């Protein structure tokens, strides 16, 4: 069996598209059950004013994806599927969850996840729903989806099915597709819901996604697409992981004006990731958000690498890749009891009305991702 294709290293082979591709015509032409569209337009929306809501706002549902092939994960596939199922079960206890799965894998996915998770036939390649689905915005009392033209994280992997997921989901849910020439992934963006966007330059201002475009040009297009008015640019890291350092493993909003920042475990030798966090800290020192507020920075320390239960060169031990659900906040449980508890207490402080739900995701983390990477929220209106 081949090793897992990692999102944290580039030392893996490309997955062969021929072995993975299942034409979308193999899916049920309607896919999602009748009546499962988004709600009708709501009164009160301002025509022409677009808004990218914060993740802590109410969700209609969470969408996830069933990892499809041993060609991607090798002998780790059963463990990864177990992690995905466990995460889907945890979230579905508190809000609706839709799981996309290849048609021939629907029954296995449904058996693994349980009846509370709705499994729909959509041909997918892997579990990274955050990146393959559109970015949802609100405009004029309706939800729209910005299709950022997923291209396998800058062409590093060939993902024939995942490249079609955004269009397929928008069509099945009856959501208007917003087109753009920009190439990016959902994990590239973090917003406070009040007009502020955080982005790493390494993942967007990059010729493997947007050749020939300057940062200013990209910023202007992001403002048009997402309705944001302030973009805070962080340097990130180029070429050291498959995402080129998405912002959602580095820093997250906990509230307007408050950012959580990844911090290496004390004594860990400096590397490109800790230097990236240092650079972000320096940017935050002088930055203001769209409302003119100075940013409060709260550091969220990684667990002791000698105490975590997961292993692997690609293992992501950042707590930053958590997911904010309507009634719960889901964060990784790494096995360092003291660090796990500290992370939970910090999130509890900022999300007091939500249950803090630690989830063990060692197999997902070993593949270079986390809980946020594996989930994508569709916002509710009103």
C-alpha cells in the first residue's frame, strides 16, 4: 500500500486521476432529497450588499466528504474513515450534517456514520470539504456560493471529482454560483463576519493558483466577491505543505477584534511554521480590523510532541484547525491532557453558549489536516 498523500509535506506521489475519477453522471441526477434546498430569500437583506459571515453564526447544515480511495490514503484509509465518521457523529448530535460520498460507497458511509448523518451521492476524491466546496456569502437575503475553482492546491494533486464538487453542490442545493477567475480554497480565508478577512499570501498570491496577479489585484477581487472591506495579509509559508500554509492552521477569529494564534510547544526548535506565527504576531501588533479595532491576540499553545497519541512527519498538532458549529465547538484531542484542557478552556471562554467537544482525529492529523479542513458550513438566514 502507498503512504497517505499528505497535506503537510510534498514528499508523496501524485494520485493518478484515472484511478480516481468517477463521472458525475454516475450520481443520482437530483442527489439531495426533494425539499432539501436552502430556504427562500429572507426579508431584510440589502440588495447588492454582499457579506461573508463568521463561522460562529447559525448554520443550516455542515457538509463533509467521505474519503474515497486507497490510492490516496493507502492502508491508513480505514483509520481515516473512522475519524471522519466520529467527527460527523459528534457534529450531527448538534446540527444537521450532510456527507458527500461516491454512489457505490454510500451504504458503507451510512453504516459508519449512523442514521443521524445524511449521506448523499456525490463523486468525491477525499475528505477536505473545506477546500472543495464554495465559499458561501449572503446577498439581498439569499445565500450565494463563490466557486474558487479548486485545482488541487496549485496543481500538486490531480483531483478530477473534487474539482467539480463546488458546482455540483450549488446545483443540487439551488444556490446561485458566483464566478471568479481567482483560484483558492475555503481554508485560505478567515473572517470575523464584520468585513475583516485574514489570508496568507503564500496560499493565494502564488503563481500555482493565480499567475500574473498582484496582491492588490487579488485583494480587490476578494473584496468584490466576499463583501469584505479590510484584508489582513500574513506571509504564510510557500512550498512546505500542499496548501502553501492555509490561514486556518495558523490563526482564527474568536470574536470580532480577537484572534487566536498558533504557538509552538516551548523548547521546540524554530522552523518555518513557528517563524510564520512570529510574522503573524508582528502583523497583528499594528493591524486594525474593518471597524478600526486593534486586535487582541490570544496564543493557543500546541501540545507536547512527546505526549500526543498521533504520529507521523506530516502530523498537524495545532489546535487552530477547530470548527465552530451552531451549538458546539469541535477541536482536536491530541492526548496531552494539560494542553488539551487548556485549549478547551480558552475556546469555552470565547464561546460560552456552545458545548466544547474534543474529538480524536489522529489519522486525519497524520495526513496533514484537521477538523476545520474536513468540514464546511452552509449558513442559515434569519
